[in-house]
């Protein structure tokens, strides 16, 4: 039997596998490939169930229930996958081949209770979902801007507004007055084949066009063709104003009261910076106060928020200050990484498992003998037919083969 024949025939061994799951990969084809490869271990499913229980309670009862979620785990443990797919399951606009995304996620779960709970919560409380990857969406020219501001700009982009705060405010004013169509007509007449969305992020075009347009549309506010200034210098908003505007924008655009803000790589971004940690603390506090249990912030990080965690070397004493703002803590186990890898990459066919079982029975003792490590503190003695089958044709990373025994060549 060839090595190719050992593998699960339902998966093309030449298929492209995404090494890193990112929030901006939202094309239907890529999502279909991603979710079909998603491996839900027993512990990951338990974390889904734990979080869904808390969300169900908070969204149903309202009030100032806890809404801060901290998803931690080593690199490769599946934090981005966990949060991305949970968010998309709540977004009833997201479909793959005409089927709601939630059905595809339910197919990856194993327990009927978890599938039912996901369906119940998502159906009763459909949410608008805004995903932000802090590692890739920092503001140009303003690195390490506070989390609230970066999220505010993300919401403007999500809603289709300009990333210039002054221009976005003007767009919202037109929208409230029902005059956006007039603006589109004005741009189309001046730039055939282009729309307002094509030009509203261009500083050059906005500076040249918008003062005249503002004067034409609102002569009582902008009394001269040069009265409107698109310059953002001095244009600031308090955190409370930003949060209230974010909630208003998302709810107006989506028609939904429930909102999930999902922010990736928070731990790495805020790290030990007092000002960023303080801002994140305020963001979570105000979302809880203003959201009535319907607005959630879900953050991912390699670091946990507990002082006595074995990974304390990765933590800072300052991050621990966020513990009360993110009391719902989801920790994805590092032991799952190995299971996820072999189930995704090295899944075997029934015939392959049988063949490898025979191979292990014939050569297992010799393999153990020739891969034995002396005085190895972290040596893994659990070398079983199952681990051999799961990892074949690769040698376990916990061993270093000194001599060939004939079954791994």
C-alpha cells in the first residue's frame, strides 16, 4: 500500500490548507475550505458550550451581566478559528452554498446538546458582528493607537463610511436627511463610472470636492464654498462618545440590537502598556454599562489573566488588571494542538488504519527500542498503536530516532 492510499480519501492530499486563520478571509470559497478543515476537540467543544451558556443568560435577562470574554491559548491552539466561526454563526447574513454558516459549524460539533444550544442562542439573538485583527489593522501613521479608537475606525469601515472622521460625520448627516442618493448623483456626473465610495477615502479628492459639495447641500451651515474643512486636526471624541456612536452605527446599519465585537491579538497589542490597558479596561466597562447585556467584547490573547498560571512568564502584572473586565475566560489547551494537526493533516482511511496497525504489531517493539531516550526529562512514554497511526508517516516530535528500525522508511 502506498502512503497516499493510507489517507482519508475524502480529502485531497494536494489541497491548500490555510496555515493561519484571519478575520479578513471572508470570501465564500475560502470560508468553505476553512470550516471543512476545522477540528473541534472535546475540550474545544466544552469551551463552546461554556461560552454559549453565558451568552444565553446575559442576552435573555439583559442588565449589566458580564459580557467580557478573554480567549487565551498558545499559538496554533485555534483562538482565531474559535472566535471567527462563533461570530459568523451569529451573523445570519453569512452563508456558504446557500446554507447558513451556523449549519456548517454545527456539522463540526459532536454533541447534540452543543449543536442545539448554538442553534437556540443564535436564532433567538442574531447579532451584528464586527471583527478586528489588531495585528493587521492598526491605523496608518498612528501605531499603537488605543483599542477603542482602532475599533471605532473599524466600525466606520464596516458600515461603509469614510475613514476620515469629519467626512464620515458628513456622510452620516446626509444619511439621516435621506440625501446620500443626491451625493452619488453628484459624483457620478463629475466622475463617470465612479461612486462616492470610490473617492471618499482619497484625501486629495475629498479636500478638493467636499467643501463645494457641503456648501451646495447645506448653505445655511457652510455659508461659503470654503467653509467645510476635512482636516481632522483637533477633531477628537471621548471614549464614551466613540462607544455610543459605534453602537448607534452598528444597530442602524444591521437592524440588530445584539452586537459582537471580536478583537484578535489583544494581549500582544496592549502588552504591558498602561495607557492601552486602561483604555481596553474602559472599553469593556462601558460596553457592559451601555449594552444592556446585548453587546459583547470577545478578545483573544496568548496570555491568560490569572496570576498563578504556569504561563506567567508570558503575562505582565498589568494585564492582570483586566481580569474583572473579562471574567469569562476561555482557555484553549495546548494539548489540543497536536490532535488538531494530525486530524487535519494526517487523517487515515479505515484501510490505512488497519494496515498501520499491522505494521505496528510487527515492528512496534523494535521501534520503541531504537527510539528510547535516556535521562530525558520530558520523554513521552506513551507510544501506542494509536499514536503511531495518527502521526505516520512522521516521527513523533517527542522522539529523535537514533537508528532505523525498518518500519519508518
